[in-house]
């Protein structure tokens, strides 16, 4: 099982508050809860962009945009082709559950 320390949720250049927030998310179980929520919705809305997935989930895009790469590292999601996002109107990568 991967943990916060396998792939930090913050950069060394981020402020100390980012490290504190990331560690708090792991300890409280929020990081895992978000990953589980994104994964379950990705199965329902397979091939979505992070913004589309967030829209379907009625949540902030930053949650999906941050948890999808976590799922990719765990080999539960893969990046797909690039297409215009229905939410942002920009070229975005699609995500697929594995």
C-alpha cells in the first residue's frame, strides 16, 4: 500500500502549511476517501477529463486533478487521449479506470 511518503502530496518548495495539510489528509483518512470517491466515479464516467469528472461528482476540479495521478501511480487509472473538455473548452487528457 502506498503512503504519503512513497510520493509526497506536496513539493519541497511548497510552504510548510502544504506539508501539514497533506499529512493531515492522510492521517484523517481524507486522502484515501477522495481517491476512493474519484475511482468509483471514474468507473461510472470512464473517459472523462478531470474537470468533467469533478462536474459529475459535484466537487472541486482540484480534487479530481490531484487524485487521478495518485490512482495512476497505484495502477488503477490510466491517461487516455487528449480531446476538448466539455467543461473547460480546452484540450485536456482523458482518464480511464483500469
